């Protein structure tokens, strides 16, 4: 029985996810349709059982390879990370807007109070001068 080996690109060859395990099992099944059972281990090694009862172990070095930056395995994780960041910012942006609005209101209130204080001091000085001139 001849075993054909198909190497699959995965994100971390020493720690396969369930989806990556399923993909490796499907590829081995496509390449070897006479298999009875295929078990993909977390480290990437594959145990193949044929219909006649023979068992073959494919080492991880031959069944999986590390994905490069442009591979679909790496791209899907990058997209998932981008979605998490987008969800985070989607929830935090209104809070940031509220914080900026409160900061602007507080600054505006302080400037208004300072302006009112200046005007009231000016007004008091002018009334004091007026009283002195009347007396």
C-alpha cells in the first residue's frame, strides 16, 4: 500500500487547532482514498489506518509546515485579530467622545467663569471710582 503525503500550511505546527486538524485529515483522505481511519495529533503527526488493518504514522515534519505571512492560515488569524480590535474600538469610541465632550465643557466653563470674574472686578472698580467721585 502506497501512502501519499500532502503537506499542509498551519499557523503553529506544534500546536494544531481543531480546524487545522480537520483540514489535515481531509487532505490525507483525499490523497489516500483507501484509508479507514485518520487521526491527527495536536503536534501534527498523523496516524493512518488502512482497510487491511495496516497502520502508518506520518511524522509532523511531513504532514504540516509553518504558514508564511501570506498563507490563508495566517491571513485568517490576522483578520480575526482585526475584528477583535474593531469590536473593541467600536465600543470604546463613544466613551472617548463623551470624555472629550466633558473635557471641552469643563474647559469652556472655566474660561467662562474666568471671563465673568474679570468683568465683575472691572465693574466693581468702576463703581468704586464712581462713588469716590460722587462723594
